[in-house]
C-alpha cells in the first residue's frame, strides 16, 4: 500500500486536486491522508470543509490556524510561528 499525504488550504487548490484525491480514495492500493487547514475551516470563507470535504474522504486531519481577515500580515505571522 502506498501512503499519500496531501495538504489543502484553500478552495482553489482543492478544486485542482479533488478529482485526483477521489481516485486515490477509491483504490485500495493507496492510503490517502488528507490534511485540511487555512480558509477551509473558516466561517468567514463559508466553512468549505463542512460543505464540501467532510464525509468524502476517510482519513482527514484538520490543522486550525488563526486567520485575521482584517490584517493580512497576521496570516503570515501565524504560519511563521
């Protein structure tokens, strides 16, 4: 079995990866581990995780990071810690 780990942080990258992720999930040869973070988990950005990712994949981990939608520089500080 091949282990595959994918990190997705926004709708734009998930949209590009979704078809490939579904194929990895479908075949037993692959063990897909999906890590979800960033705007996927933000209510301000529509809580994309609950609406579009949750329940579609068997191995999902979430990493919450602080997002300050009013000060863009704070987003970079959260990633650099």
